[in-house]
C-alpha cells in the first residue's frame, strides 16, 4: 500500500469515528424527575458545563411520571427517570419501562444493596430514616432499636408520620424482609399502641410535635431534621442511630434508571455514570443534606456532624417487593 492510500484510509476512518460519535452521543437528554426542580437543576447545569450536553426535564410525582412513560410508549421523549424511594424505582422496573445497564463504573461507584440486582435502577443519593428524640425528655441510653419503640416504656411517647407515605411503607417492607410478617406486625402494632397522637402528614410536623412536647420520640428522614436545625440550631431534638449492634439504620435512596424506550441510551448511560462520580455525587447529596451513595465521596460537613452509623445492607429491592405486604400489615394493625 502506498503512502497516499494509507493516508486516505486513515482520513476515511477518522471521519467514520467522528460521524459515529455525533450520532451515538446526543447533545440533549430528557429527564423525567420526581425529585424537585431545585434539587436537580444544579446537577444538570454542572453536566452541561462539563460536557456540553443539555438536560431538559419535567418534574412530577413518581406514579404520574411512570404512567406518562407507559402511555407515551415508544414515542416517549424520556431518556432517564429519576425518583425518590427505592419502592418507586422498583415499581418502574417491574412495569418494564427501565433498560438494564451493565456498567463497570456504576458497579464500582454504587454499593450493591443500593441498586437493582438486574441493573435497571441505581441509587444516587442516600437518606437515612432514623430515630429523632427530645433532648429534654429522653436520655440517649433509653434508645436502642426501631423494634424497641414497640415496648411499653414508650407508651404515649411515640409520634409517627402517616403510613400512606412510601418512606414508611419501605421501612416496614424492610422490617418484613428482616423479621417476617408475623413479628413485624407485632412491632408495628406496638408502635401504634404507643402513639402519643394520630400520625402526622409529614416528617417536619412529626418533629414539631416532639419540640412542642406532644411526643418524645419519632422516626424521620435525616434531611428533614437538617432543614429544621438549619433554621434553629438550638432545637431541643437530636438524631439517634438505632440497630447499631443488629441490622443497622434503615436507609433509602433517590435514584435513576435509563428509560427502555430512550433513543439516546448511550448518552443516557454516560450521564448516569457521571451522576455516580465525585463532582455530581457531592452536589446531588449536598443540595438536600443527604449522603453520597459513592463511599469514596466525602460527606457534607453539616451532615457529618450528625455522626457516622452502620447502615442496613439488605438490598433495597425488598422495599418494593414487600410494599404490598407492608401496606396490608399497617392497615391490619391500625396504623393510619
Ligand atoms: Fe422527602
């Protein structure tokens, strides 16, 4: 082969690579997000800055977005679905709208209990659903486990958020995985018997009830505590890490999956992988005072002061698998 031919071939293959790169990698992605606008926007803006890729998005409740993706079918513009709570991600996977992603990057960056074993969804930020207590009326030695809150010494002292919230459904679903239905029903019945007030509509109201002296102890997501403590650092409540000598603290995630009908799967996967890396992880966790799922990424100092804890390492798919059983169980024992 002469020099001219060789250069020609080189040039042709170079054009081929460029053509491939431009067709395979879209410069625009569409995200359907159940995570609020102000929590996702900074991450999307950073991605645009780093890669030039524009992220268009809509936000709505997870079930609405799931229905929309199903209704749009093969015409959906969605490339990535972001939701909070593994129960919601599990549902999306079960409905067949998520594409399995085999990725060494995601496998390395995200601990296996925080992602789908069939690789259809991946946790991106971690929230702990832990015990919160009155620093005026509870001594830390009194607290031990979630299960212990069912014991008679907490009679008339426990406050809880409604069982209608997926966070509590996931908590109970994970207890079912650990203890079975019968024992979990005993525990949850014990909680109901110990309630100081009817369940509250959200975690903030649950904590406000403790601050107001209506109850002494409750179960909340840590970032809601963070929001209250940011406004008033002297609130008379504190977080406690239960189950440290047993299964660990109940955790959950916000996470994402690539939409099965996406026409930009390669770019969507690249974006998902980027979301598991340091710069993205830091913002994704920090904006909501959550924990990065990637264990190599430092925890925000405001969050780190709450202390370190052992987390449950039961795979979060169980939150979805046992969700119906959890709802039925809570209904049966009168947890509204
Ligand atoms: Fe929340």
